[in-house]
C-alpha cells in the first residue's frame, strides 16, 4: 500500500554532490539556530553523509557564526558500545565537530552505553529527554527538537528503526532498546520522539540510495523511514546521485 508521507508540504532539495549538500545544509542549520533566539535542540544521525555536514559545522566559516552556547545535541540512535568505540555515533560526532567548537559540556546529551543494560540505557535516555523537555508527555505545538537529522538505509531503516522490529509499533516510550536487528544492541528514539521536531531532514547521497529514497518519498509503508511524520516541516536533502530520476 502506498500513501503520501504526510499531508503537509514536503521540501525536496537536490544538491550537485555530497560536498555541496554538506555545505548548504550546514548553512541552513546555522540560519535556523540563529532564528530560534532560544535553546536550540538538534537530534543527530550517524553515517558518512551526516559526518560531512558535521565537519562543515566545525569549519571556521560556519563555526564562528553558530550560537553554540544555546545549542543542545542529542542522538536519534546509538550502538550499544563504549563512547570511544569506532562504531559509536557519539564518537563520530565528537571527532567531526563537537570537540572542535565551543560547546558547553552540559549541552551534549549522549546516550549512556556503559554500566547498564540496553533497556536501562533506553530508559535513562528517555529520562534525559523528558528532563530537557520539561514534561512527561509530548504536545504537538511544542516540539522536543528544533531540528532532527536522519539517514535512510538501503532497506529503508532510519535511526535504528528497522523493518519488522517491535520498536516500529511503540507509541508511548520515547526511546527503546533494539535487540537482534543487527549484531550489536542499539538504542533508538521512537516515532513519537523523532516526529516531535520543527524541522526534520533526511540526508541521502549516492546512487545506492536512489531507489529507497524514491520509495520513501512515495510513502511505501514497508519502509520505516516512510513512516516518519514530523509535526513540523519535512525535508529531503539529496545529492543528484540519490535523487529519484537523478544521475550519478
């Protein structure tokens, strides 16, 4: 069954290449942060495409203008490995930009991954999110995040929401453990948390993503990414190779 991704307008922007995407989306994020004028919460994604964006944020041309003191950084998902592990999404973001710009330590909200079980880690992160949000229940007119950045896997997963997993059906919890989908346990935010965003952007580059991007944009309900429906604006930022009908 196919249906539109959401009723509101969706922005689809195609960039010449991955480098241009990283440059322009960094400028977009910087502009949104300035326009907010208050605490600015960003939910980060893992992956090579977001890494280019993060490295661009640390470039002096952007970093010198970004309101770091007001920005708070969260993660949409995390592998259940130590923070210094090569597969850690936290480590990737820290190496790419967090350690290179003047961010207050209290503004970095990493998923805990040591000294507790995956289920306990998910519960602890949900508590962190609720404390930041200031309420136990998310309300549509006050989004949790100002910006959420997401990727899309070739099988249609996003964050650590994989096809056929129980996490897809979660409507109450904000974060859950994902066991068995991949070789290592993961912690993922659920649809209620991810959807609570003023601006939510999917980032996709490379010809290998073109088919799944087209299916997700068409509303293929078998793809977890297609079921993301933010309360705010939805954006698809792709390079030409990943854009439906594009060229490599």
